């Protein structure tokens, strides 16, 4: 997904600022997913 945004930025379809914002959002989602996975793993161990 991030690669798609990189390509769009290179083609001039989105600005560098938009690219950075989208990458930040993706990173936030990844962190939230990682936390949820850790919580589920903890629940499964208990």
C-alpha cells in the first residue's frame, strides 16, 4: 500500500506532503494492529 503511494507521488498524482501524511497513517494503523495482536496473544495464554 505504501508503495502505491510512493508511485503516485513519483507520477505527480499526490504531493510529497500527502505522501508523508498517508505513510504516517499507515504506520499508526500498523502500531494499533500490533497492539491488538499482542493483547490477543496475551488473552490466549491466560
